[in-house]
């Protein structure tokens, strides 16, 4: 029944283009990679212009559990979910009870008393995530004039840009005021201790003076923070992210070495893809071209040699081919091409920018009632 309601709701929201484009969570064809690209592309674009660029990375306290039912129902009515559909959603949220079940070491079970759920969307349900998207959907519209938000479910990040230092500081403070007011009006709580501000710069040199953001509380200035599983630093060099990846890949290396006694290449390959490849491939299109990525590549080659029981000085090229595993540089190129092909609408063709086509041009020349193909020579 929930799946039927979900299908009707998402169809209504999608057909009428009601969900904000800045929201990437719990939506078909919207991924963490697209959210990260939207954030980083915006930062790089303005850094290239030598503008002031800052990012506020917010942390909401138990956002899903703090959704107010009355506010949610009012917002759903505003988006056209009225009449019988509105009554159905009201009935779905109303008079829900929950309790806590605990098992100790001796498997003895204890229960809390049943309590009425006064706030929050049912987590683990089909409708819960979509209801939260509707609840937070109007946040980007309050910030679009002064900042660029990127939201993945309740992970809210905002990029502030300006070519004037004073205007940049004013926009920064105004953004915090608008966000704080919105969170307060919607009964959501911003965790100031885990909310960070980063001021981005193109290089380590000529760093702009750090800013302190104060809106009835103190927001921590930092040089790096987590964003959807990626460690982003103020200069976008990805050194800190790769530093965090290194022990994880080393653990995978140890696990594979421990399983060598199985003598089964299929099992070792399965362990590699589940325990190592998943870590390497996530976000590789962003950090794969970093100079520090060579450290990850070295560990990957060590793992391949272990899997094939090769000498540490043996060349890895035939080993990668034998196992059907892409080396890190090849994985970076493959992932990048896959992202571009999947999201062609995000990029411009050379022909659109320069008016030059980098492919064979078909010239129609009529000779003896025949059409002749003449490829033009292209210079790269």
C-alpha cells in the first residue's frame, strides 16, 4: 500500500517539477556523485574567476525524528496534495505508537512502554524519505538569491561566492541568518558544534583571511570536512581524503593476505571487489588525478601481487589483465568517461564553444550521380 502511495506522490511531484533541483537525496537518477560534482564544479568555477569562495557544511540533529506533522501536512497541501490524498497522509501519520526492544548478553528481552509518536517520519518505511524531501523542499528557495545550496536528504551544504570581500562577508552572515530562521521556523535544530565553515582557495599561497561566522553561536572554521563520504580540504588537493583511504586499503590488503590459504582466485577476487574496489572507485573521478593517488595505486599493486602470489618486483600489467581488474589510473579514466556519458547535459561540446567539429564531416559532392564521403582533417 505504501508503494502505491509513493508512486502516486512521486509522479505528482515529478510531473509538476515541484522538487528542488538542489536536492539529490532519495531521488531517481540523482546520486552522491552528482551532488559532489554540483558542489565542486561551483567552487572551481568561481575560484577560476579569483572570487572569494566559502562553504558552510551543516549538521542537523535527528532531522528525520524532528519533522513536525502539522507543518508537513501544510506543505503537502501547498504542493497540491489535497482532498482524499491529504486525509490519507494525515491518517498515515496520526496515532502511531512505538517502543524500544532491548536484548542483553543472555538474550533476555526487555521492552519499553508504548508511546505516541508526536514528531518525525516513520524511518525504515517507503514513504518516510519522500515525506522528508517534501518537508525540506523549500529551504533552497530561501537561499538561492545569496548562496548556492547542495542538499542530500538532510545533509545541507551551502556555497557562498562574491568578488568583493565586504559583500562576501555580508552574504556569509546573511546566509547563516536565513538558514537559522528557516530551521527555527520548521522546528529543526542545527548542531553548531558539527557545523563547519571552509574558505576555499586555489593554492596554499595567498590564502584569504579566515572568517568567523557568528549567529547566536560559534561555527568552527576548519581546513577540511566530510561531504558525503569524501574528505574535502580548503585547497581541493584531496591529500587528506587519500590519507584516510590508505589505512582502509591496507586493511583490505591484510584481509586478502589472510585468505590466501583458500587457494581460490574466484573468492579472492570477490573479496577484492567487495572490500577494496568499492573503496577505491567511490568518488574516484574527483580525487583520481591527485598526485597523492599514487599511494593508493602502490597498495593496489601490492594486493594484486598477493592475489597472484607473485614476486614484489614482478610487473603488474599482465597480473591486472589476468584477474580482470582495472589499475587505478584506468579505473579513474573509465569512471570519468562513464560519468560524462551518463550526464551529457552537464557538459558543452567543443563545437558549441569553438564552432569546430572534431569528427569526420560528411561532404555531399555530386559526381556522376553519386554521393561521396570526404573526411576533413582535424588538428588536436
